C-alpha cells in the first residue's frame, strides 16, 4: 500500500487525499495553519464571508465529483425571483436586461473557431462592435479578476463567456449554504473516514525523502521554496474586495455585474440567510485593479457601484472589511498559452504539484479539484496498491 504525503489542506489537498485514499493509499495531510481550507476558508460569524469566490459551476466535472462524494452538502442556485432581480451596470446606469449586442455575441455562433495565440480584444473587435466587446469584458470581471482582460487569450476568454456568461435560466452558478467552510468540513470528515491522517499546525519546510509520493498543494509562491524551482510562476488576476453588512432593505439589489468597469456586487445573504444575523444583509463586492491602480482607487470605484445597487448603504453600515485578492483567484492565460503550458502537475521523482494555477482545465476552484484528481491517480500508480475503496459519502 502506497504512502502519500500531501502538503497543504485546502480544497486541492483534501480532494487529492480523498481520491488517493479511495484507491487504497495511506494518506497523511500536513496543514501549516490551525484550520483547514486554504483559500476556501470561510470567516467565523456573525458575518460569514469567503476568502475566495463563493461559487462553483455545475456544468463541469469538478461539480460532479463533489456531488458524487456527498461533500457539496446543501447548496442553492439563484431562484427565478432572484434571477429577475439581477442587474447590469451599462453606460453608467443599471438595467434589468443584458445589452442586445452581448446577447447576440453569446447566443449566436457559439461554435466559431477561436484562436489561442491572439488576444480577445484583437480577435473579437474584428467580428463584433467594440461596444459589445467592452460589455463582454466587463461582464467577466468577477470571473477572471483582471484589470485588462482584453489582453488575455481569445480562447481563454471565450470559454468563460460561453460557460458562465450565456444568458439563460437557470444559471450554472451554485452556492454552498454556509460558505466554503462547510464544504471543507465535510471533505475533512470524508477523508478521515477513509483513514486519512490530517495534521494541522504542521508546517513542512522541505520535501520528505523516501516515504512515498508527495503531493504539494500550496500556492506557487510556497511551492517555489519547497521544490527549489524559481520557474514556478504564472499570472493571476488582482482585485480589490469590499465586504459589508447593512440593515436590510427591500430596495437592495441582489447580483450586479458592472459591464462598464468589470466590478461585481452580490447580496449573498439573500439566497443564504445563514451568512448574516436576521434583519441584516451581507454584501461582497470585487473590482479588478487596473494596471498601475492602487487599492484605494479601485475601492472608490467599487463604492460607486454600491451607490447604484444598494441605496443609502453608507448610513446603514454595520460592518465593513476591505482587502486585495492578489494571486488568489486562479491562473489567467495570455495569447499563445493555454492551461497546458502552466506549471506541470508531475514534477518527477514522485512529486506532484496541484492547485488553481497548474496545468489542469477548469474555472476558478475547478482547476484545483481537477489537478488534485490527476495527481492522486499518478501518485497511486507510482507503487502497487490494494483494491480501490468505494466512495464514502458524508452523513
């Protein structure tokens, strides 16, 4: 039976632990912090916010894996009522429907060939009006968290427009009741039922030697030190974040996409009341930082969006938190690159690298899950194993 060491107890590390244990491996997870979760942690109450994007798409393999293992738990999608309350900032005003040009872009010609080696701006502007191109790039702000997404690969942007930005009901987004932290807790319970040993407060500063395969489930910055490889880099988006709680008002918006500037606001407590005390509303907003822009400038633009979506929010403020998400929202691909050119999962000599910025497909958290499943398969095959164990759903 193969012994597998996993360094990092976030979404990727726990996925790899469950997948490897199901195949008969002995698994030990080392998490440097006192709590599991990594970027998938949720803050403790009374306002349960998430360090990363609080959504996952149900039209990918990663979602099916979560469902089949019973770790998704209770989740919701935007109801029809919430969907009809979705708003779009366009040319400085809020509107109830997407612009017609954007509708034609995403609904017609979905099978058209899209180049990898050309930027979305250069490619799309030859086919669509520039206003429509700008609208599409604004809509994708909360998906790529990039201040200038038009410079990214056309194929990279187009995939996300088709999977996330196609106007139809129901939307593919799914929200976990209680936040990502509840998913992490269920994953840990399933892992332990498979015999996985989880050590928190266990910081690993160098790779174990001679005790079986090692899966590194950390950020690329941490992995560079562990693996002694300065080439482990890949670009990611950067965004200013604003979380706030206000007294509830029926005039407050639900989900708003800023098609002018790429921002995003959402009243997460609208579809998950457990995230805030009764009578209060919890909002989370993001605004991609433009090249050379400071946090304060992006926060000011985000506050302007809240002025439209959440009237009188300043006078109703109960709690507020600001931050910057830098290198925490997954990889972005520039022209000439796809996910296949990102840092390889198999590093040789029984060492594997997983996370949201490595060579695996997917959007946001999907990449972490998909890379972990591949690494688990490779690690288990590195030595003979016993018969695979059946999946153990959480109770």
